[in-house]
């Protein structure tokens, strides 16, 4: 974990201090939890705007042409039968 400095309004600090007295959490822990929750929500919002990266497919997927629903027919099951029934 890395340390950062943030500036907070004195009223917010009073609220955090009151919460720290009532709960077993410290002011620092309350701030950490609030930032974690906010960053999670921001991440969800960003996922709408960021396009996913292209996936890289395994060699097996490429060989059997299953990835993009290609029209090329494969004989995977026939080949497997030939291998196992020798």
C-alpha cells in the first residue's frame, strides 16, 4: 500500500472522528474504505466507456475454427475416434 496526502474539509474530519469513536475503525481505515468503495463505482462506470481489448485465442481454438463461428467444418470427433480405437 502506498501513502497519499489528501485535503479534507474540517466538517468531514469531524464526521470521521465521530464515526471512529462509535466504531472499532480508525479515521484512516474509514477513509480507506470510502476510497475503495468510490473507486469500485468509478471502475464500473469506466467499464461502460472503455472498449475491451481483443482476446487472444489458444492454438486449439484457432485450429478447430471455433472462435469466430467459422463455416469451415472440422473432423475433430472423427479424428479422436481414430486415435482411441486403434
